[in-house]
C-alpha cells in the first residue's frame, strides 16, 4: 500500500474516533457495565476498523460498520469470561443450587421462611436506599455464571438467548439459571432486609 | 390435599419455574392452565410472582444507575490513547 493511502486511512479513522467514539462507548458501557472494559472494547474496535479498512467499501455507513465490529468484540468479551469460569465457580454453583433447593419441602412446595411480609411495604421498596445496598450485595453473591446470565437478560433483551448460546448456556438451561438466581436473590434479600 | 394439588396443579417449585420460563420461552397451553390454577390457589406463589417482578425492576435500576455514573462519553484520555495506537500502525 502506498504512503498516501495509509495516511488517508489514518485520517478517516481518526475522524471517526471523534465522531462516533462517544456513541460506541455508551453502547459498550451499557453492555458490560464497566468503564475500563468499555474503553478497551472501543479501542479494539477502532484498531480493527483501521486494519480491515479495505473491506469497508461504503456499502454501509461507517457508524453501522463500527457498531457491527463492536458487537462482535462484546460477544468475544463474554466468551472469554465464560471460558474463565473455574472449578471454584462450579463449587459455588453447586452450593447455591442446594440453597435454592432448601427453600422447598419434600413435596417441592414452599417451606415457610417467616420473612414473607418484608416485601409488603407501603413504600415502594426500590426507593429505599437500604434495599438498594442489600440488592447490590446479593447480586455479588450469585455464582459468576448466574450473575452473568441474569444481567445478560437485561443487557441484551430479546437477543439474550443468542448471547447465552455463545456462552454455552442452552435456552432451557438459561431460564433454569434465571429461576435459580431469582430464588437465591429472594432468599438473600429476605435474610438481610428485615 | 397438598399432594393432590401437586398432581393436578404443579408443585410450588415447578410453578415458580414456569413464572420465570414464560419470560423467555412461550408456555404450552397445559402449562399456562396449570400455572393459572396454581397461582389462583397458592398465596406464596402469587407473592413470588410479585417479588420476581420487583427483582426485575431492581436489576434494571441497578444497571441504569451503573451506566449513568460512568457515562460521560469517551474520556479525552481514552480518545488520545486510541489515536496514539492508530499512529503506531
């Protein structure tokens, strides 16, 4: 490739950083909830765009093209996380599963916990800062895979099942994980919030 | 009585499973009827339905808050990092 062409490519991608950087960053942040991860993914997106610049032939808008690169990076990011689950996570998952089993009696009906009425407050509990704090803690206590699955539901909406397949979670397994996560969150909230 | 209810109307565990499943996959007609019958008779599962919704709302609030806190656009530092990286190529 000649020098002027490279310079041209550089100038174009540089202008895209200014033009679309913020949009890409917001999107990545929404999908990952981490400033550092979002910045890294956006950086990788622009570097990829630079390297595969020749395949971009103005068939789509640069914005669409950049977003499609970013979306692939986001999926890769979650794949990497899914691969990094360790045996500690598996043990944690088994323990958590047992805790959710213990909420039901031998006929698989609810065992009375005695805390049922904490949910019935006049004030909307979501407005209670104490609840928010407890919820934050309970979310962290979920096994990594469950935490990932339940947040994926909100980050990806309708596409959640698709993403889960990438994470090696089948659709039927997916709602079962969501079910277990909800039970564990319920138990954790009831335990801490009286 | 409880045992009889299980045969016709699902256990509470199964009922709460269906409450979560229907958010993701469509339920069969049988499942829908079973769940409806169960929640019409079981206060604990009726309450669970509400609690599950509350947890949903709490989750989406949690994400929104997290996003708001961090989203001030791509920082100048991050932008110049990208531009420097591009220059290295």
